[in-house]
C-alpha cells in the first residue's frame, strides 16, 4: 500500500511539472498576445491623434490614415479574440496545476499516516522478534546439543522449518500422510524418542492430536 502511494506521488510530481511547464508556456504566449494588442491600440491612438490634430490637408493622406484605422480596428478585434482564447487556456492550465497540487498535498498526508502505521507495525514486529528470540534461547538451552544441531541442520535445508507437528497421521511439514507401517512404528516408539518424517526428514512433533 505504501509503495503504491509512493508511486502515485511520483506520477503526480511528473504531472505537476508537465502542467506547470504548459502553464508557463501559455503565460508567455499571453504576454505576447497582450503586447500585440497594445501595439495595435497604440497605433490607433497615434492615428486618431493625427486625425484630431487637423494637420493633414492632403485628402489622399487623410484617406490612407482612415483606411489604416479601419484595418487596425479589425486587427485589434482579431488579436483580442486570440488574447481571450489564450487567457482561457492559461486559466485552465493554472486550474490543472492547482488541482494536481491539492491532490498531491492530500496524498502526502495519507502517506504520512501510512508510514507511521508501517513504522508502528515494524516496531511491534521487532519487539515480538526480540521476545521470540529470547524464548528460543531459553528453550534451546534445555535441549541436548546433538538434537539441537540436528534440528538446525534440517531447518537450514527446509526453509527454516526443522520440525513439524504430526496431525491425524499426516506430517504438517510436507503435508503427506504417513504410511500405516510408519504410523505403527511411531506408536511403538518411546515418548521421548526423536522420530522423523520419512518423506521430508523433518523431526515429527507428536501431540494428542497426532492420531497415534
């Protein structure tokens, strides 16, 4: 679970970087669009000031300025449409960044909670391990050295399990049922005799539920 959250946080980081890059590029585009619109407006103001000054007496020049004014009006309208479109895209990109950032903050909080739980569980496991090791050492001190050595060798060869209960005639180590002849031999064995499964060679622990 914690690994999944970490993976999602990593993906969110990449998504936020990508979204911020897009937003940054769009903001640059918006600044350019703003400048383009302002340049056209400034040209219109200059032409309008020139017309209002009354200093132009040449009809052809006057007509040319008026024609330019009409073109500038259309140009300004087109640029303002572009400017508005870019502004909307910038707002969308900024909203995406804000959404992803909020999601990352929320997920980071969840991760902190999970990490604390994992830390607590690891601490519990370590405490239990310490207790079990101490109990094992206490029990091992009471077991004959040769039997303990045999158990450790079997345990090393069988995935850490050197002894297994005998339950209703089956070895719980290899999960196989013992043949009748072996069951009879176990019944005849002394209570303190060390008996082993013929299949997996683990030491068999005989209990009331062994079925003997």
